[in-house]
């Protein structure tokens, strides 16, 4: 049922529903289809401003706290070196057992990364109709596995393992971690964007930062900036941050995804929806969007999902207040 709903939704988001005899109007329609997912992000962020602000702060804070700690593994094992390092003891007298080596602009940069990855997950989950309820143990497992990969990459490098071997090991860990911890299209796209965007940002930093605040990789790698095994390390940061984002978003919304999942576990026979609790949206014919005046717009009746709650069995479940329109729409 999820596959069918997701397929129908994507067809509604990116497909042409109606023929337009006017060539100019058709071009406007094709270009405006891409505005529907963007509008979904805007609606997601503005539906509950307090929730969005709290979520943004939480994700930025977690990124700023965890990022420098992970990055420190690469500093301690000689993967990279800061021109003006900042050292903070963690374990032992003066940090002789474990210390954090970073620089002052690293925490805000990782905070921004946490913010962006978190919102990409929430947005693409909406686009692909993913309602993944992530339990705290899974969130912690994802962060721990990502930490292990980060640490292991530094250990392998410090022990003289060649680039190709490290790339193979990191790629295998990234693939396994993604499959075990996520496995969604929204997660794959976000992780891929992270694996490509992160290194590109590093190219810009290495090329543009002044010598007194810059950094460099001790092995400039295949492209002259860093070894390619950095990419799968970035990739696994997607599920680690993404599941944290999903958990935060759900909790800040009062656990709406958990409640929705629990109610969907209970199936009441219905001749109209076959127990799915949703029917095709009559306003957009189940497409999630429609064309008006030569422009494709997002359907406000179903909020771009292409489905609405089934009225025939709505009262049989009794888990949603019929007067709470926003709760009905969220479901």
C-alpha cells in the first residue's frame, strides 16, 4: 500500500495530468511542477513555527556538539591538521588519554550541517510519503555506528593502510549502515547529497581559508584535496543525522507519527478504502496537484499527498477528533 501511495504521489508531483494546447502554457506547467515539492517544504516549516524553530535549534546544537568530537579522530590520527588548532582535554590528566582537537569555526560548520541534513530528511520524507517512527535505541545505534566508522577510518590511515583498501572498507560500512538503519529513498538522496556536498565544501575551505585559520589533509588524495574514502564517511552521516531528525520531529509534534502508526496497526474492514483509511483525493484526482490557468499548483485539500482520510470508516476508529482539521490533514 505504501509503494502504491508513494508511486501515485510522485506521479502527481512530477507528472503532467492534463494536455495543454498552448505551447507556452505547457512550458509554464512543466517548470511549475518542481515548485510543488518546494511548497511542501514551506508548508512543513510554517505549519507549526514553534516546532520548526525548536527542531532547527536541536539539530544545529547536536551537530555543533558531536561534529567536532568526530572530526577530532581525524586530527588525532593524523588524517588532517589545523593551522591553528584548539585542544580540549576529555579523559585523563590534561587529556593524555583522549582529547578533542579542532578549531573555532568547526562547531558552527557542523551545526549548519546538522540543520541542513535534518531538514532535508523531514522534507524528503514528506515528498516520498515516509512515515518512519524511529525509536531512541535506533537513533543511538546510528550515531554509534557513524562514530565507529569515523574512528576506524583514522585508525586505518594511521596504520598505513592504502587508500583503496580504506575506501573499500568505508564503502562497505556505509552501505551496510544505510541498509540497516534507514533504507528509504529520502535517506538515500540526503546521504548522497551529503557525500557529494560535504567534500565540495571542503574543497572550497581548503582553497580559500587564510593560512592562519586553514587546514589540510596530510594525504591530499586522488584529487589533490583529500582521499576519496572521505565520501562514504560523509554518506553514513545521513542516517545518523536523519534518524535523529525524525525522532526530534516526531517528539516535538507530540509523537504524531507514532500515534498514526499505532492506529494504522488496527484494521477495520471498509468497502471503500479496503482498510487503508485513505481514499483518492477528489479535488486533484489523487495526483497531489492540479493545473489551473496554465500553472501546476499543490492541492491544498490533501496537502499534496493525493489521498484524504476515508469518511466511511473515520468514526469507527475514534482516534482523531473530527473538529481538529489539522490533525485530520496530518494523518
